C-alpha cells in the first residue's frame, strides 16, 4: 500500500473513532451509499472512490468485512472549491 493510501486509512480511522456510534462493528447485511464531492471538475472514474473507502471503513472497524455489503450506490455530488473534496457515506443494516 502506498504512503498516500496508508494516510487515507489513518484519516478514516480518526474520523470513525470521533463518532461514538461506531464502538463495535456493525453486524449483518449492509447497504452503503457514497456521495463524492470534488474540489474541481477534473474528470475521474466514480467507481475508483469506493474500494479505498470501503476497505478503510473495514480497517477502522465500522463493519467486520466488506463482503457484508449487499447494496452499494455511488453518486457524483457537488463541486466544492472551498474544500479539498470529501465523501458522505451512509451505512444501514438491511432487514429481511
């Protein structure tokens, strides 16, 4: 893993540990929604944004394994030049 990838994982872990809802891994089947917000209009492959974040959330202990994910939805969000770019991620347990 590159130094940039390791830093990303650490950053995700820091964000997750600040959120008190994630003290123990989420169990069961999951649905994940990711919205990418870029700082500019530079072209990018939207699917490249999911693998790294899903692996980082797993490494941070949000869920035990990304094989728990049964539904994954990725949306290109707003351009926000004031920020470096960011993701909004929603994870819900699937019922049924």
